């Protein structure tokens, strides 16, 4: 899977975040404005920019930005490490989005994190694996992440919905410090607003064979990038720093878009941090 944000997307987001105009960024990069704009659109360049100076001008880490330009990708993950964990990628409205299903092998208790666009693949897996869907956790209520929620709830009415939305019914709202059990798995949460006011990260622990924790981060962070700071860029960046990058380094990060990554990989490679 390629990165959710290509090099140009990363640069454009960083400019928005740092309020750097195209002319300031282009000058730092030693590019013409038209060259910068084509780099931002396509992620590709014909003349190599001065990445270090560009990164300095737009608040990114230069070495890491250069690494992205050189084709860095997070390592392929072996999902068999986590019993049992599935990622589904569905398409709609001209984009793709990830959702995640986890369950306890013994009790068959299951939890879904976001729904994506396609209820059928989720429901088919629940049926085929003879799972009891007990919980649906929502990372934030942007339409792509909850598109199939109605259909899944209709098919699985016993599943409890959890979210950090102020608009959700009180019994659905994540309570501070709450830990939800899914068989032997334990789900806790950390508020990560910034991309969305109700943005929240769910941390799943208690895996067999001591497999690392899994964090479902919504659009707070992507491999090598981060979600648009709709609710405040500084807030978004600070929450990722405080609430996500402080998890143990082997923690698997599961973004709403693009490939899986880890805390260690993002600490070492994400130019926003
Ligand atoms: Zn979103």
C-alpha cells in the first residue's frame, strides 16, 4: 500500500500548518513557484529541491522529509502476530478508508473500529468466523469512517457503540479511564482531537503471546504524515505527540487511511515529529 499522503501532500499540509506562503517555501527549496506547485500536486519533482531548507521553512524535519522523497515506506506488517485482527479497506466518494475487526479466539467476542463504506465484508467475516460483535468503536464521525454504521447496527443490534462525540447519546460516550473488555482483550482510549473535535485513539492490549498493543488512531496520524488540522493544526500535532507517540515503540498504529505503521517507525520517519 502506498502512503496516504505523497511528498507533495506532506509539503502542502506543512505549509498550511506553518502559514508559509508558496513563494516563501519555493524560495527556501530553490524552486520556482510553478515547480513547487507541481511538486505539491504530483509528489514528484524534476529538479531536486533543497529539502533541508524547505523543511526548515515549513516546520518539518528535513532529514525525514528527504527520506520520504527517497521512497520510505513502513515495513509490511504480519497480521498473524495479533490473534485475531483484520483490516478492511473500502472505497466510496472517491477515497478509500480502513476499518478494523478484532476478536478473542476463544470466546469469539469481537469489536469493530470504524465501519468504512462496506458493511458486507465486515458482516461476512463476523458470520464466517462465528463472532459475537459486542462493540463498535468510532474514532471520529467524519462520513467516510461511519458510512456503513447504520447497516451494521441493523444487522448487529446488540453491539454497543462508543464514541467521543458530544452529539452521541450519553450512554455511547467514552468515559474517562474506562476499559472495555472484548473477551481477553482490553480497549482503552485517549482523546486525540485536532483533525476532528471528537477524534479519539483506541488502544487494544491483552493480546495472546504478548503481541504489542494496537492503536486505532483514526486520522490523527498517517504513516509519514498526519490528518488535516480541521480543528486546529497545533492541537492536532500536540495530541499526536502526547497521546500516540508516547505509546511503547512496538505499538502497531492503524490509521484510517494508508498503510499500517508503528510508533517506532513514525518517531524515526514522520517529518511532522
Ligand atoms: Zn477524518
